[in-house]
């Protein structure tokens, strides 16, 4: 039987569960499906084009972590197996169905690489994984397929193939079941002895399973022996226990079972089809388990310290506590992260201390970070209260480097950089004048609730409106402001840290100027900058 449907999904928990169940439903309805629980570079990458070229349909499963590799850059994402699967489907012009899981919506087109913009033109369906066990009717979640059923897979009185056997699995609790680390079944209230989950195997003998209760975090290891051509029932019976959703922080602090706390922590951290991750409770569980001597909890904290904010989207207040604890457990990556945070706050002595800890633990990049911070400490370039003015000086330095580079070059129009610098220097003088501090406090005060990068964008946008930047477009202005060339590389890097990489969009220059500079602030700025446009 030739495979006619390809399941494409990022190996996250939600998508892995959905892929397993979608595969079971399609197979039960007679469809031939190419479904891989684990991708192997030697077999997969070499043959991906051949595999996808031979099928009819590509079903793409998406959840809120499917595109997490983009946090490490577009190139990193496009190198991933998931991206290669997607691109191969489009390249061979296959019929593609996009399934958004558990309320997930595709992000704005601008947030995804253009290589996968074709997803927005595909048939897009929504699917709740809780409902997958309700019906075998695949049309309810995949719509019209090009592929047609080839063989009715299930029969009530016999197994599928002569050399295979079926495990009929059911449980008295909502749980996931794994074999050799791969998800094989998700059991909920729709699965019982009369409606079991059928898991087919092609190997006789002993099979070892690992189950996790989605409500309580309990775990169980079980094994069964099976003979080809037979069916065997597996009843997973859970003892009464408190649901994770009802466990308080006080309950965690009083628990004395380190293994149970570790399992709670993993359940909170990864979430499941019934609940989203709770990173605060996860950390509390791991800390309490570590306190009780659970080494797995210690290693978990150390393992995930470097990817909390970028990949798992852990809130910063939790991530900082996590980094601190991981650092105490001897993680050089955590010390580096803490150093970066201190450096972004212009607390360079504290940053140097963190980097020194990382260096002692063998982190090869720590020396460079220490040297850069020492330059800031010795020169006192960025006192905390004057960081906004310091960044404005950095911008001026970057525009100064453009002088003499040619008035008609990459910008394809005449740009008088000498005049721009003169206007910016004049603006800086007015910003530093004590008589104008009340007006400029809108931008320079550390106590304002408006985000730092928004205030900087607002000022750049205002100066662009009054033509301080001559013929430059917003994109050109931003590129020059954050260009890390020349002698002021460290200042620009510090500036970029305060602005935040995700906020560096040229559209924000105009947007924030219109949004933040209104009324009295605009009138005061108009008076301050009157005459700047006449500087030549």
C-alpha cells in the first residue's frame, strides 16, 4: 500500500499528541499515512523530497511552539526539519491542509519567513485535541483530501495484519502513554473498556510503556507481552490523587516526596492537552524536589537555564529566579544570562562578577564580555540616569561616520549627513540645557511608565517629521542608529540591548511619534527645535 498522506509537525508536546491521534484516525479510516515519530538525519534529510513527491496530501499541524526556532533567527528555522518538510510540500505543489491546534492562530505574515507564506493560502482548519477521541470521522478536521481510503484498517474481531498485534488501551484517568519515549496514545473520558484506544505493534514479545496522568502528574511504568495475531487489553488504573490545578504553593512547600514533586514540575513546565504550562509552579516544584535531594530536579533546572525566555517564553520574573538558581547549581550559561541582564541594566560591576563566575566554570565567551564591561566601568560612559542621552550621543556618532561616504550611495538620493549631524548636535545641546529639562523629562526620566524603546522611537519619529534626517527613510534612519561598526561598537550594542531586538522595526518610528508626542509635549518640542531645519 503506497502512502498518500504526509503528517508534518514540529515535535512539540501538543503537536506530537495530535499527530499520534490524527494518524490513528486516518489509519482507522483506511488512509495510507507517512508518519514519523522521530526524525533521523541519515534517513530523513536525504530522502525528504522523494518521500513528499510521492504523496498526495500534506497535513500540517501547528501549535504555539511550532515556530519557536525563529527566536534563534530565520536561518536557524529554515535549517530545521520542520521547515524543510513545509518547503518540500510547497515545492512539489502538494495539496496542503493546515490544522491549528487548541485555539492557535497563524501569526501576522510579517512574522514568518516569506518561504512559508504559502501557508496562508492553504485550507486552514481548527482542531481541539480533546475531541479527537470522540469520532473516527476524519472529514470533521481535515476537510476534502485528494487521497482516498485504500484499506479499512480496523476490524472488530481481528487485528489488522497477519504479523501485527493490537494493544487495546483504556484508563480511569486522563493520561498520555509512551513507548520508548514516543507518544502512542492519549486517553480521556471518551476511552473506556468498550471503546479502547487501539495501538498496533509489529513486534511480538515484551513491550514497556510509560504513562503520565494529565490531571495529577502521577507516572506509571507498565509492561505487557503480546503474540502476533492477538489483541490484549491494557487497563491503566490510577489511585486517587489531588489534581495539579488545585495544588497551592503551600502544598508544594509541604510535600516531602521528591519524585512526586519532580513529576509535578515536569507537568507544570511542559503542560498538556488540558492545561497550559505554569512555569512559576514548575520552578517551585523543582526547587522543593532539589531541596529534598532529587538530583533529576537539579539537572532539569541546569538544563533549561539557557532557553527559558527565548524558546519556552517563560516570564522574565520567573526566568531570572531560574537563572539565579541554575547559577548556584554551577551552570555557566546561567551566569552568562545573569551577566547579560545586569549589563542591559547598566550595572557593569555586577555584570563583570557574573561573567567571572561563568569564566571559572569554563565559558569561553566570558572573557570578551568582561573586557567590554570593564571599558564601560573605566570610562563611565553610561550612568543609569543618563542612558537616554548616552544613546542619543551614540546615534550622533553613527551619523558622523556617514560623513564623507558619498552623498549619493546606498540611499540612491542626495543626503547631507554633515547637516544632519549639526542638527543632532544642536538637539543634544538643547536636551542637556537645564532650562529645557521639564520638556525633555518626557524622554529622559527613568520613572516614566512609557517603555524606553517607545520613547526613543517617538523622538526619532518627531525629528524625522521636522526633516532633521533630510531625505532618509525610516528604515535608513534605524539602520544607521543601530549599526555596530566603527569605534563605538560597545555603545551601540548596549543601545540595542535597551531597545530590544524585537522592537527594532522602522514602522515604530512613525507610530510612536504620532502616539506619544501630542499636546503640550509637541508644542514644547516645536519651540525647542525651531530653526533646526535651516541648518546647512
